[in-house]
C-alpha cells in the first residue's frame, strides 16, 4: 500500500465569496483524497493549516510514502519548523508532489534552493498541456496533449533548477508557455511539480489531471528510506584499506 | 578572433520555384555569414553540399572554432565520414550550432544519440519565442520574448536527451509548444540547438534571431582543444602510487 | 516476466591461452544468464558474435525488455546495421546494460554520442566500488562499498555525457578513480553502464556484482514501448486550436 | 575587474593550539585574498564572523561578483538572515565558491536544498585529485591529476543534487573517493563546490589549488545580474496575443 498524505492550506474553499467554495466544498484535499482513495494500492490521509502544527509530525511523515502539497495565500502561515520536517523527510526518501501555487510553498522552495518565481495572469485562458516525455511513468495514459478550458496563466521564466525530466509543457491561449511538469531527485526522495490547479477552476476533477497525479504518486513512492540523511559520520582515524 | 564556418546544404535557395530563392538569394549561409562577419571578433567562412567532400576536411575543422549547420532535404547526401569528422571535432572542442531542420542532420543526431524526432506543420503560424533562462549568455539582449510573424511549426515531443539549459521555448499560435533553444556539453565541445529558421521565412534577417546566433557563437567558442579525444591510452602496468 | 537478452562477443573464453577460458568456460554470457535465470520474474536468452547477424533481429529486440552487452576485441566485427537496430530499439523503450569494455561498443557509443574514451592499466589492482546514490534502485542491497580483489584499472577522464545518476565510483589501489556506474535516459529507453568485469577476473561471480546487474535489469525494464521513435510526423496544415 | 569577497569564519586560525594558527596566521581568507589579489583582473575584499552582521550587507553583495566561503565550526553562528542574503544574491547573479567544510554552511545548504552530508576521517591521508572534465574552464592548467600530501578524508555518499559537471574526483590513500569539484547553476548564479582545504594543512598554498580557485572565480563571474529574482509579477488580465 502506498500511504499518501494530502496537505492543503484549505483557505479559499472556506470563503463563501470565492468560487473555490462551490467547486471544492470538501476542499481541494478532499477532492484529491477522494479520487486517489479509489485505488486499491493507495490509502490516503489529509491535513490542513487548521490542524495542530499543520497536522505534520515527524512520526506522521515517517509513515507517509508520498506527500501532496497545495498552498497559496497561507504559505507564510506554515512554520519554518514544519517546512524543515517535510524537506528532511523527502531527503530521507518520502516522495513529494507540489501542485500549482505550491511553487512558492516553503517545502518546495527549500528543496529547490531557488526563487521558484514565475509570472502570472488571471484571465480564464485555455491551457493545453503537452507531453514532452511520452515514455515517462507520469505521462502514461495521457495522449499527445489535453486541454483545460480555463486555468490561471503561469509564464516563464520559472526560477527552478534544471529538471531531470521536463514531462509536460503548458500552452496558454493568451500567449504564454510554462514548464508544467518537472521531476527532481533530492537524495532518496523524488519530487514532482505540476502546474495546473488554480482554486477557481475544477482542474482536479479533470480525468487527465487525476491520472497524472495518480501516476506521480506511484512514481514517487520510496525505493528506500533512511532515518539519518542529515548525519555526517566521523569514521574514525583508521584507514579502510 | 572566433573562426566560424557556416555550413548549408544550399538546395532550396537555388530552386526558383521555392520562396527561399527570393528571401535568401545568397543562400542561408550567405545571410548568416554576412551578419556575423560584421563583428570585429569574428571571421567567417562558408561551405555547402556542392563543395568537394561538403567542404569539410579534418584540417579545416581544426581551424574552426564554431561550426553552424543548416540542412533539410539533403541530410542523406552528407557522407557518414563527413558527419563523423564533425562529431569528432566537436568532442575535441569545436563549438557547434544546429539550426532548425538540422535537428535531423547526421552530425547532430550522432552527437545526441537519439532520434531527434518531432512533429511539424506548415501553416504560417506566428511563433513567440520565450526566454526561460534570462541569465544565460545566449539570451542576453533578448527581452522576455520576441515574435516571428511566420514560421514552420515544430511540436513536442522532441526526441533529444535532457538539455543542460532550456534557454528558449517556442509558442505557436496554432497551438503547439517546442523547446526552441537547448544547450549541451559533449566532452570538450559546446552544442546549441535553435529551432527557428525555415527556408521560406526571413527568420535569419530578424534582429533577435541574429543576436541569438551571435551570442551562441561567442558562448560555443572552445575553452580548450585536443587532438585525440578518441584515444584510450594504456598507461602500462605500473601503479601510479 | 522481464525478457533479458545477454549479448557477448564470446571470443576470449574460447581461447585456451586466455584465463577467461578457465573462469568462464560457458562464456560470460553463460555466467550472467545463469544467475539471472534463477529469478522468478526473469527469462533469459543469449546471443553472440558467432550467431547469424550477431543473433540480433528487429523482431527479437521487440521481444526483449532489457539487453545486456559485453564486448571487447570484437567491437568492429559487429555490423553498423546491428548497432543501429539496438540503438533504435533502446530509443523505442528497450532497456540496455553495458558492461565493462562495452564502453567502446558500437551501440553504447551511438547512444552516448561521445568518444567513451578512458585510460586503462592491467596490473591486478584491487577495486573498491563505492555507492554514491544509496537511494537508487540499482544500489539496493549493496553496503557502503564492496571490493573486487583484482580488476583491470579504468581511469578518468571518461568521455561520456554527464549522467543522470552517478550510482557508483570505483577506487583502485593503484591510484585511479572511475565513475563505475552511470544511468541515462535516451528517449523511452533506460541505459546503465557498469565498469567492473574484465574477462580475466571472476567478477561476474561476485555476489555484489550479480546483485547490481539484477537490480539494473529490474530498473531498466520498459515503462512504455513504441514502434516508431524515428518518425517525424507531418500533422498537416490545420491549426489544432 | 572581478570583485571578489572572501568570507571566512576565522576561528581555527586564532586558536594557538590549532595548527591552522601556524599555517594561516593571516587567516585562510588572508591567504586566498593574497594569491587572488595578484591577478590584474581581480580586486579582493574579505569578511569574517567577527565583522558586524558577518560583514555581509545587501549593498556589499550587490557590489560583489564572486563570493568565496570557508566555514566549519561556526556555521551555526551565521544568522539565517545573512545566509538568505547570500542565497538571494546568488540567484540574482553573483557567483559563489564553497570550499571544503563549507559543504555544511548555511548558504550552500540553502542553495542545494539537500543535506550536503558526507563521511569524514582525520588521518593524514594523501589525496590525489583527478580531472574528470579536462575541457572545463575550471580544470585549465591542471594536469591529469595532482596530489595533496595530507588532507582530511571526505567520503561518499555526498548528499547533493546531481551536478552539471563533475570536474574533479578525489582519491584518498586511505581508501575513499569523493566528488571533489562540482558545478551548479542556480538561476543567474554559478556555484562551484571544491573539497580540498582542511584548516590543518597548507592546501591553499598549493599551486594547483590556487589555480583552480582562480579559474573558478573567472568562471563564476556574472553574465547578467538582476535585482528582483524573488518577484512573481502579475501581468494583469490582458492576453498578450
């Protein structure tokens, strides 16, 4: 079983004046947990900003195979200590999937080491998501491209390190391009960033998006796990030869 | 001085029924040689398919700092031995810039090791070329993007190894995206692939395109050069400690 | 089932004056086929230079999930057409593992695009193989390092593109280092190069080496497969938007 | 002129009981500043932990082309705010060279996003530093290898992201290997990590080490610089096409 923890700041969906409250009354985490939970090889839990310490403890992360993170307006409300715990557990082997505006979340920024900046517009652009790496596990079951009738527009340059694989590139009818699906290895942990998913569009109800997130969960599950990636052991004075 | 050799198959431009003959009566190589030749730090020569052995000898390549390659219908007319000479000299340190349909040229395919395949359409799309790596030497002097009113459309997936830097991504108004500017290191040699430049459009007269090719020449010039990258020296039986 | 094809030039082992004939009377391919064949998820076939067309046909490769390649003195005896078939099928999705002196084999050189050169000595050095990527699937079950009491010494620089993962680095008691385990993605195909395995040492009988090759087979098995990686489809004139 | 700022915690050298006080009475920063200062294209300043705010201000970094960082026991004494300033200015374009035990310095760890862990021994091993990328600017003027008669031993695994270039690998006569010279691009900034340089050995007086640091300074100097890499501009609602 792959143990997934879906973390969501869960702010927009509780605001009755925001469309998100209609689209995702159960929260974005609830929507993602629901479609992942239908899979026989996956068990899902959720956590939000409202939970004590964001619902994140070292022990809970040790029992998580893949964390999924959605955040936007509440990035600064996540304590540095929580972001550090998530980062460290990824280095220890936990997989991590960062969605949409989580590009500026503390755990993602810590793992990338860069600004993770981009440009953006809110103008109901249609996005066509192209597959650049058709052999990649995360792209299986997706055609040459798929379309999202409305999305927030993200534009280049995207301030991240060069990815291991550029799985998707997004085309927006307003004129932008964006590297929409990027993979990284950070020590034992696998990291996937996926751009679609603004809170005011039903993106996480799209079957292609659901398939990609499901593929990514299976791709990111740990090969091996350690407890002590941060250690720098002193091996003593003896030569080993 | 940077010694540049512009290689062009020079077929379309000699065909009076092809628009290329009007746009580039001097050949694409002639156009590129002209704007590069205005620079004080650059000397340019040209060579074409009509020249003996494609105008390529080992000695000529040894005296070339950066080769620029344009080919399309005549890829198969370039002998394997010529392609091997170019490949080897890149590994020895010569820079190489492959333009547009040179994605399927023998020297580029040999250096990549992959199919270098892509999809294409000829429908006069407008292309907007986005800068993804604004700090890269090849992107200096280019704004956030520039536009080409008409270009052949290239689409993903592009069958190449993951690049060191994805300097540009192209957006086409017909709906495609394409990784339009990619850098590679192949032993001592630097390689740049740049997608714009179909023969029926005046792309190489565009000032942004000219600036990019000029930047790429300066970026690709050798840091060091060797004569013998292909050797596997036997260092004898003695331990070196 | 993972369908493995072990290819070996099978020259040294048939020469009674060469130690290889004592160590591997069944051929290196026979030794590798034997230990892989014990696994329940693997079926193995073998092929050698003596077979018609090296035992390589397009159809046979289509029915191979992972090819393992060992060659040394007979690299030039492998026809270019055979090397091209192997390269193309890797791009289509077949996994490939290149062992030791296969660094100069035609299929590996074609996939890398570089000289694949290195330095070498034959002086019975002890090699200690260090794990650099302890979380990588290919390193599972290996400790921090393991030792081979005698090996041919390979030295840097190794003329290959920068790898996706540097899984192992070899330390030789004669004073050299060598990047001993490197992974690449080439379109749909996964490629692993592993340095130990000179024909005059019983390296392929070492349990760590066997574990690594077994891990690599499972790692390299195709995620997806295509028939037509080399195609460049013309999508017609119609805009797709 | 390349404006270099050499930062050193400057703790060991002030401790009369530590060998460093004899080897580097002027401090490691003083030694590095001296040999770099002899170059006509370089001006050097230094800063240490004793200076107010570590001698680091935003304005000073804006006027620095390349920062060199040495730290060991005092990593935790560097305020997070100082580390953040250094990280941000690297992303804005400033080059950065991290020496030896700076692998665990705050600015390096922030830029890598990983543990930067390794193993270590203090047993006066001889280190032989091998050149793996002979064409790289940082390796120019260095032979196939050079030796340091005594160094602290660093061992794999080194917990960093895969480097762009693995310029050097170290061989220790006690039996370890270590990726001794690694390059990274982090947005506009170039980063070089170089392993030799324990405070109790005269490593920074070695001519090869000096040449490498000098080469690295020239390699890391900014191509372009920005003030606002952290911004995520909202481009409004208007389509740009």
